[in-house]
């Protein structure tokens, strides 16, 4: 049986955790961008409705 070394565990952590964290970060940024674009469209619709109400 091979005893795991601390350096081996740290190396394993970096080889697994860093790429997974990077992918999760990219997914999070993509979701923020998508929500921001949706919110911009909603704000434009609100402005359009307010201008329409003001014109009446």
C-alpha cells in the first residue's frame, strides 16, 4: 500500500480544483451577462411604456 504524500495531495487538488473552478467562473460570468442583457431589454420596455403613458 502506498502512503499518499502531502505534496501529491496538493498536486491532485490543483489539477482537479483549478480547472473546475475556472469552468464554474466562466459559467457564472456567462449567466451574469445573460441576465444583464435581459434586464436591459426589460428597462427599455419600461421606458417605452412610460413614454407611451406620458403621451396620453
